[in-house]
C-alpha cells in the first residue's frame, strides 16, 4: 500500500515542527509509522537498505499525500556502525534537527538452533540489536545537547515469548528491551544533571508488535496463518497502523512522563 492509498489527511499537530527518522521506513510497519508521524505534522526521514527505486517512489508518493511534510530517504547498512552514524548525521544536516528516532528496521533468518549457522546468528543480532544501539547512540548525543527527544524501539512479541526457529531474532528483540530500559535511565540522568527539562525531556520506550499484516507474512501459507490467528485472543492479525498509532503517541511532547516502558500491540497474544 502506498502513502496515497492510505490516510492522506493531516489529523493533528502533536508533532508539528518535529523531525523523525524511521529506519526501515519505506515499507510495512515502518511506512505506517512514517504516515502516522506525518499526519501529526512531523517531517520524516525514512531509512532503507537497498531498493533505491522503491525508496524514491515512496518519497514521491509520500510528498503527494502529505504536502506539508518534508520527507527524505537515507540508504545505509544498519549492521554497519559507521553507516548508522552517517545516516543520523545526514538527517540532522538535511532537516536541521532530529527529535524522534524509531528503530524499526529488522531482518529474520529462521532456523532451529541445531541448524543455525554463525552467519545467521551474527547478521540478525547485528541488524536488529547492534544497529539500534549505534543509531540510538548517535541520536542521543544530539538529543541530550538540546534536552529533548524521543527514541522508540520496535521490538516484537517474540522477544517476550520466544519462537521456534527464531533464537537469533528472539534474542535480538529481547535485547532491545534491556537496551530501552538502560538508555531511558541514562537519558533521564543526563537531563537531570544538565538542570532538568522543560517537560519534553528525552525518553526511550519500546513497542512489541504481535503478528502484523505486512508483506513479511505474504509467504506464509494460509493454513499456517489461520493457526496463528487461532492463538490470538482477538482472532485476527494486527494492522501496521495500530502499531504506528502507539509510536506517535509515545513520540508526542505530552508523553514526557513515559520512559523505559514496553508497549505490547499483539491482540492479547502475550498478557
């Protein structure tokens, strides 16, 4: 679904004047997050890993759908710390500031433990966990200088429950929860040391989506999807917009008293 096929109207101004960087922002949950932030008035920078043509189409569609929002796209390998620092720098250079970082990009390489290769393990950890650390480190430096900012980690219900064939993915997504809480404590400490905040502050939170209707599930057989839905108390898959709504809530200035928290959006799969 392109931006022009989704909600195209400005629905509020909670994020007016803010700049958001969403990794993996040109498709799936990431694209929904970009739309939700723009609908609240934010300028949006979307990160992507390889498909430049698709990223440029996303930016073109996005500009048409949200003419009041300045959008940019940034290519990089999230597993490379230098690329993480470079893309954060690019966003700040192009937009003049960075208020919101959403660590959404992620990959899977599913195999049972006995069949998992060293590369399967390392690549998923590098992208899903180490990349989020490198991006957050670069963004926090900028946010703490200004005394305000929001970081939102997109983890997964699998990080809370585990999943067969997903030891690498589950470990990385669980790791994001510990990273979230530690960065939240450190950010709050630094803000207090600098003399307190204006109420906006610097917060770090995590969202744990459950099974969500994105193209990542396109290859899953219908019979398997039916089995997944049967395990979800509300009886259906989640929509990307339902995850995005929580992200824009956490990104708002008024959410300054919420930090170090984990927000489940999983239809009751884990409770």
